């Protein structure tokens, strides 16, 4: 989840694609918050290892556009 921005979804999906090359953008869900200030993004991947999953988590939590990663 991050502040609503026109490039939020594309930017975050690009981060995921770097670490999960088989990531399918069409399986991504985007939801605005009730006030429209934040955007929730759900990405689905087939993790190949715990290390890959940890790397994705670290990349997302360290990204300046991301507020929360679950």
C-alpha cells in the first residue's frame, strides 16, 4: 500500500518483475482506499525460494512509494 500516485502500480510491479521474472501483471489487483489517498496493490507470484520472497519483501519495504507491505 502506498500514497495514491499515477505511477504507483507500474513502479511497484517493475520492482517485483526484477526479482520474479515470471510475474504476471494481469494477476495484480489495485484498490483505492475509501478516501482515495492510498492505493492497495495485491501481486501474486510463484516464489521459487524463501530467499526470493525475502528479497521481494526487502525491496518493497525499502521503496519510497510503499507505506505498508503485508
